[in-house]
C-alpha cells in the first residue's frame, strides 16, 4: 500500500465518525471524490490506524472516555488486554505472577472500577489476588484480546450506565460481523518466553467474521488456546501479623515477625471461545445471541522456606537488637519448608440474548437477558512441610529485603557480647541443623496439608432501555430504562492440617509403610536446589513429595471428618446480592454546537452473607487422636440493604472543527468488596487464653498452651470453668454492614483533534464519603462486631460478652475523602515535516504517544481508627506512559515506558488514646502509623515491533519488562525501624514473545 493510500484511508476513517462536525465531513467527502479509490478496497494496519479509529470513537461518545480499537485489519497494537489497557491515560496495572490481572483507574483501586462485556455483567469466580480477600475486580488475565473489537474506558458516566464505579467503568466490546461488514479470517501463532522460567509458551488463535443471506446474518467467532509457563521469586512478611515492637537493654526496635521465601512455578492453560450470531432483517431491527467461554487451568508448584522469629516485647528468647544496622537475633526460631502442589481451573460461561428495534416516529427499544456462571475449582491441593525448631538465628531487613541466617549458640553469644560474629559455626552432633550444608537431612516431616475448594459465582441480569428522538426543538432525545440483577456467590474449602507422626497410629489404620513415612525426615528423600538464590537450603523433589503425600494421605483423610478445622471453615460463605436500578435522562440542544445531558439513576441493593466464627484450638487435642478441637460455629445471616440516588449533568461543546470541550458533574457509588463485606470472625493464630482461677498461681497469666498457665492439655472441665479468651488475640473480622462508598464527581476536558496531532487535558475531582479502609490493629469491643457472635455456644472456655479486643484487623467506612487530579494526553505523527531533507522519508514515520495522570487525595478515616488524614488507599499520585515509535507500510517499532508512583494499600491504627499512651511509653508501641503498607513505585520498559512478511502476513516481536522491575510492597516504618520494612517483593523478570498473524 502506498503512503498516499494510507493517508487517504485514515481520512476516510475520520470521516465515518458520527461525531465529526458537518464542515469536517464535507471536507473529507471532497477528498474521497477526488481519489480514484473505492472505500471497500482500503485496508490499513498499524499503530496509527488503530489510534485514528480510537480517537474517532472517543469523539463520538456522549461521555468522557478513552478507547482502544482494532486497526482496519482487525489487529490491536498489543497482544493481551492488560497490555492494551496499561498504555491508556489514567490506567495503572495490578499484576499477579508476572501478568496483568486488574486495573486501577485514575488511581482508584480495581474494586472501584466495574468491568462489563458488551454492557452486561460477567460472573467472576477468579476473585482477588488473595483468596482471603476477594474483591469485585474482574480478572483480565482470563480475557484474551482476540475476542474483542474494542475496549472503552469510561471516566465520566451517564445515567444509562451502571454507576457502581467511582473510579469509572471498562466495557469490553466483542467481535461483531455486522459491524465489521465483511468476511474475514485471522490465524495467529505465538510463542512467549520468560527469561526466569527459561520455558517456551505457545499460543494459537483463530478468528473470523462471516455474512450470510444478503448480509442480514452475521457470525463472529474466536477460538484461542495458550499454555504459558512462568517462574516467580518472592519474599514476603507474614500477611496478617504485623512486625513487632521490642525493647531490649533500653533500646527499642521494630522487627519482622516472620518472613517467607517463595519460588512459584506455574503452568497455565487458557482456552477462550466466542460465538456472536446477529440477525438484521432490516434497518429497524437487530437481534443477537452471544456465547462466551473462558477456562483457565493452573498447575502450580510453590516452594516456600520460612523463618519464624515469633518474638514480641519482653520475650526472653530475643537476645540482640541493633536498630542502626537493622539486625536482630535470638533463640527459639523455627525453620520450615513447604512443597505445595495445586491444580486449579476457573471456567466462565456467559450467554446473552437480546435485540433492538426502531418503530413509530423516532422510537427505539433495546433489551437483553444475560446469564453468566463462573466456577473456580481446586480439587486436590496438597502440601508437605519439614521443620526444625528451637534454633538460633539472626535476622535483617531493609526496604527491599528480608533475610535470616541460622547461627550456633557460641556465635549468638559472640554477637551479644561484641556486636559481630567472627567465628564459624560448628554443627551439633546431636542431629540438628548442619551448618555449611545446603542439604538438611534432619528437618522433620512436620505437617501434611490436604485441601480442596470450590468457589461459584452466578449472575442473572435483565435490562431494558427505551428512547425517543426528535429531529428539531430543544430536546434531542429522552431515554429511560431498568436493570435487574441477581447474584449468588459461595465458597467451600476443606483442609486437613496435621502433624503426621502424632496421628500416624490411628490415621494409618495399620499401614506400616504409612507409619514409617509419617516419622520421616528430609534426608530420607531426594532433594534439589531451587532456582531462587534466596533459598538457604535444598527442598524435596516433586516426585518424592508426591510419594510422601500418597504414602501418608490416609492420615489426612481420616482426620477431622466433621470438618471443624479452622482452615475448613474460615473461608466458607454464601452471599446473595440482588440489585435493581432505573433511570431517566434527556439530551438537549442548548446551542447549535452544544448539548446537555441531564438525568438521574436510582439503584437499590440487598446484600446478605453467611460465614463462620473460627478459632484454632489444637493445643488441647489428643496428639494421637483424629478429632479436631478447633471451634467452627456458623454465624447467623447478616447483611445490609441500601438505595442510592445518582443525578448527573453532562455538557458537550464542539468549540471548533478540531476542538471539543466537555464538562460533567455526576454521582456514583462502589459496593464493598466481597472479601471485606462477607461475615467472618477469625483468630489469626492459636487462641490465647487467660487463667481466672483465684486459687491458682497462674491467675491472670495468658498463653495459647494450657500447660503454661496451670492446666494440663485436655483438662477441658478446668478450662471451661477458669479459662477466658484473651483480648490480645489478633482477630480478623469481616463487615457485612459496610455501606457503599459514594462520590460526587466533577470532570472538565478539552480535546484537540488535528490531522496528525491529538492533545487532551482533563481535570477531575471526586468527593467520596463512606470510603472503605483496611484497618489493622484497632480496638473493638466484642459486643460491637457487625453480627451476633455465638459465644454462648463455645463450651471449651469462656468468651466474655464485653471482651475488649486490642488487635483487630477489619474493614470500616471512613468518613470522607477527596481526590483532585489532572490527566494529559498527547500524540503526534510526523507527516511531511522533513520532506525537504534526504532522510525525510524516514523521519516522517516517527510518532509519539504519551499520557500523564497527576492527582492528590486526602481521606479522613474517623477518630476511632486514625486521628490524622491519610492518602486514599489504592490511589497512585502519578501515572505516566510514553511511547516513541516508527512505522511505515511494512515495519513498526515502539519503545514504551510506564511509571506508577507508590500506592497506599493498608493503614495502621492510631487514635488519640494511642498517641497519649505512646507519650507515656516513650515510643510508638500503640500508634501504628509505621504499619501503613505501600505498593512501591514502578518503572517498566517494553519494546514492540511488527513486520509485514507478505500481504496479509505479519510477524511481531514483544520484549516485556526489560527493566526487570519487581512488584514491591513495604511498611512505612519509623526511626525505630531505621526506615521502611519490606512486606513483599515479587519478581518475574523480563519476557519476550514472537508471533505470526495471517489474515484472509
């Protein structure tokens, strides 16, 4: 294709946009008449073509949005949805295991961004990145770009849209043969290679559109298969227990409680299929049936090595601290390893049936029924654990590392007396840790985990919209509609967690090989050194782990047949969420070049949840028995219902042929995430009791082990009479009474559409009330929990009805928050600017695409949690993208940079009482501002290139994360910690993918 034809094709694409002003349309028609080409023969590909299509679509929208579309050959500029979205203004990407999974919009978290398919709801059993904290965010990694025609990122929402999206909404539009208007076939073959895994990952896609019966029937279809192998390296602090404030020798310090080194080896298989059948018998009627299927299977091998220090203030096992060097040490440290095998599958099927009709004088109706089902099945998770206890160790930390090292007793003594270690360790002949050896034969087979779980999500939706248009007068159209949605969501997880040797006699049921394996050590099995260099010791091989699991599985199968185990109940729930909404809106022609949309939407929600009160109580169990004494009591159904009224005004003004202004004030809300609003009450570790026996020498003393506070294990009668649950347990509490976050939003934008230049500036403001915050370490009276606790059914000890809990992790409605922001976008294609120079024919093909989002937020959580204002959680102050590229008819290359500033993820509690107590204490032992947890800033670099091998055949090459950026999170820390404390760092390294696309 000649350069002249490409320019002409782009002019035609701009002309076909319904949003262009009349003068521009006339100019483009004149250009078409002068050309000797027919529109049907124009076929353009490349970044610029896709960008022109997107700009035209954005300009035609009633609301402010950013859009990604295919080029005229049906290609996107990126090969997956996450990569597509992260190039767009205001978008930041949340990754999981090296792949884009969720998106934040204008700094607001994925739970405040709704994702729809063709405007309809999708079930989502994939949930959040952590199964204990499910959110509403849709897992974009399960959705290949091959099924899509365009992606709309709506940043201001009109009343006819779903308004449960404070951040905005994303609408993924699937392929339509009638919209494409021709028969097409596309075959794509790709290979992905991750440097860290050193594995190849193939992908195949077939896509097509066909027209039948005089173009009245259109069929679009896509089939996609991918098998991707990745390896990740990770280090993480304990997820729910905060670092501990300790004091020793007149000095104080904040030290980690536990850290884990991970290596994750995942093999994922994705299958996606789309069938979209449309029938358009005439210009006034159109009907559709859409079927969408995605399945996502994961074979995951996780290696984990733990250092559990488990020291707190006053613990005699803590023997050394050096706040300046961020080093600490002591005794009674646990070293443990886990080999975890998990196969899982997430399958989602969506059926949509609907249509639209025009009738009478300007009437139009559209309607649709959507049914979506999603299931996340993990049928046979299994894990073996090896451990050595009562070891000496030192630990160190910084904002980018957590580390531990086992030392001998003399080395620890030397550290305590001199502040350093100069001598080597000598292994103890009694069979403990073998210093200087990577292979540790004496680690005991300490635990067997067997688990299965299934999460299900079902969504049924009906929508109806009625519209009437007028050809003249003040009112252009009036539109009204209703939408009804029913959702049911459930989770059922069962796990046996046992010490095999303790339960072997009863559990093995006479199988002597099972008994022998239950008492084994790591030295009895083949081992290997993990690829992650942070591992200190060799781990069991998969084949040997499977042999060990199969040999001792009977112990787990026979244990806890009533499924009272904490991990078999704490995540179980049934949720229902019924919603209904109605709206009315009108567009008025207030000026010849300006329109005003005014309207409102009312949305009602009825939410209910069941769950469990779960307490770990295994210190009392018979070590040879198969019955669990964990406490698992179902909670009575709890929930919340609410209605929200959401008015809006949207003003759109064509200021000139190239200049478009928009202004809107609109209201929205975001429902609480499921993981935060489901009902649950969970003691984080073993339940701690206090002895209240006035005749006991242990009266007032508290411990998780009855032996240490005056009662023999299993003396349940004594404990029932004199043991009382301590208020100092770390407790997690869900909150089904959470109200939705509500926002009043103001958006102003000015957009310039030039022939080769696009400029856009936008200002936005959000006034948010009842925003939801993840609060750690707060105080709460047990009588104030958001549901009734069945404490009267606990018969192993007493839980006082007015017990004051001192360390609660929960979710609360904050009072208010404000977000101010600015969004800037710029793209330019250099056309004819160097035509007088010899190299002009090359420089003319350079293009630049960039965007920048700046924002500031201020939130007031409430004095019962935090007396000072905070940055709004899940918001990034700065997000930027820059692309510099060059392309012609045959070749395209882009250099891409993405930057995101730090994001507040969780906050620590700090009340006025906490500050007063710390004034007397002399350090921040109560005011946990230092426990605020942030996602660190990130900067990534990618390179993408395509080459036209022949007509209809293109090869592409992507190099992703060339900067080897790692996903990192940290606690804010303070002077007593020497600065930041690493919470989590996850690295997946660079990757490349090479593919071939063939179009027919």
